[in-house]
C-alpha cells in the first residue's frame, strides 16, 4: 500500500473509514481453511512496526442482495514493498468498497503505551543520560532497553515521578512532517532525539517542551491521555538494562492485581500489608535455620543407621559387601547413607539403591583402605547394559530401570569381588 493513504498518520483517533479493495491474495494459515490478505487504497489500520503491535477490527461490506457482512481483521502487516495487508478469513472481490472499523479499546491502549514510551525515554535521557535502544509493546506490559549498566532505585522513582508530573500537565502531543534535510538539521542542533535510516518525508512526534522524535506509530493528543505511568521492574540484559512499565488502564489493573496479591498474602499470614516485608524476612530466616537443623539431623541419622547396617554384615574373604535398597528414602539420603556406611569401617563396599522411583538411583562406595575405582566399576557395569553413570574413586552413582537393577547388581557383585581380590595384599 505504498501509494495509498495511511489515515492513522494524520489522525490516530479515526475509528471508522471507507476504502476500496485494491488487491487480494490467499495466504497459508496453520489451522483448517484459508487466510486472505487484503490491500486497501486507504486505511486507518496500523500494521506491526517499531515495537507497536497491529490493530484489529472489522471490514464491513454490502452484498448484491443488500445484506451486510462484518469480516474480522485478525492481523495487519506491512511487506518489504510498503504494502499493508489486512488478514481476514474470507475473500472479498478486488474493487469492492468496504467500511473499516478499528477496535478502539485496543488502539487507544496502544496509543497510551506508545506515547508513554516516548515520554519515559525522553525523561531517562534528560535525567540519567540513558538512551533507549529498543521498545516492545506487549499484551500486558511494555519494555524499553537502555544502554546503561544499572539504575539506582531512587533514580527510578525520580524518573517515574517526573514522567507522571508531565502527564498531569497535559502537554500537547503534536504531529508534523519534515524532509530528510530538515530532520538532519534538527538532529544536528539537538532538536531531534534520533533519525531513522531512510529517505523521504519523515513524521515527527513532539511532546511540548520535552521531546521531538521521528515515529510512524499512533499517539495520544496530550500527555494527560496517557493516564499515568507505572514502572514495574528493571532487569539486567546483555546491552544494559530493561525497564518494564505500564500506562493508563494497564497501570490501574497492575496496581489492583498487586493489591489483591498483597491482601491475600497478608490474610494467609494474619498480618497487615505494611508488616509483610518484616514477617517474610523472619519466615525466611526461620526456614533457613530449620533447613540447617534438618540437615544436621539427617547427617546424624545417616551416621547412626550406617553403623547399624555395617554391624549386620560380617567380613567374608577379606571384605564386607553390603547390598541394600530402600523404597521410602529419598535419593539424597541414600547417597549420604552410602558415603557414611563405607567410611564407618575398613574393607567395606556398599551398593545402595533408592527405589522410590523408576529408574532406580544406585550408589557404589568403598572404604578408604580399598584401592579400586568405584567410578570405573559402575561405569563399566552400566555400559554393559547400555546405560551411563560414574563418579569418583570412592563414590559413584547412576540410574537403571527397575527391571534391569538385578542384572546390574549381579554384574557389580562379581566386579567388586574381582577388584577386592586384585587389591588384596595377600
């Protein structure tokens, strides 16, 4: 649609318009049926561009019988030649006249977020010398990426307050046009924030006494229509920091959702919202202390239980080989038990199994006076079954399907006997 009239350029508040279909083509779609792409001689539908999503709405046309058909516009895209295509699910004849109806709720939301981005980016440059390098307008929140390493919390609060002060001043947001030469002169003099890499007439968006920037998107007429700006969070990204924000009713919905979460959490903890941070810190500290105490108890239990297990198995032919499995112990505890049992007596080898799940987790450990390599033994035994595993000389682990565990046990028992015999000084 490079030669057509883009109505949103001059009037982003236009909700309805008439147009003629200049071209139609069938397009593949992932689901059943076909998708059709329609080009118009004039349109107020905004295509995805510059971080701002496309408009949706309806194309209305009258049939030869006089009945009216309302056809949803599901997506709007611009191709490399500058043609804007309206995606619909039924074809219309080229040359037909249609009425376009913009989904105004979606459009105005995008206008608030996009103008809010201009405002926030301008304040960040002015106050923190932090230029915006990219913008994304999402379904729930919007983000800008800045080329600075970090932002202090107090600086973020100051920027947010200044942005909302400007919203409250209801400064005019105006549209003008400039030639490439004029725009370059404005950029050189500092009047223009940035300049796109293209020729021809450029569209300039001006927030009074704050920002002048080339942009093809849709914007509100005055900053008051942004309706408020709320910075949600900041995160580190590869080229700097990413600032997430919301404007207008999105900010209201976000604040309401946060309030509901705080109220529910405070109710669960039987406290007021202002007391939540201190209470959560105490809960985390108590949980950390409880975890340490639990780990100490697990260590003590493992040492005690390992000693009892070792007592039950005598040394035969110069070594003690203990084979045990548990269905009611977690893997970490069985591993700890294997390590403690092997360390509690000389000439001891253990093959323990955590059988609470399938595959079974197995552990092979030896006492320090035995010199064979547990990692190599277990690796070779598992490999013979087409499995993988291994570890250090004194402790190894792996996984085996429950049906194959008896075969692995037999292989390891034989390998352990041979290894102990090979290292027996007698």
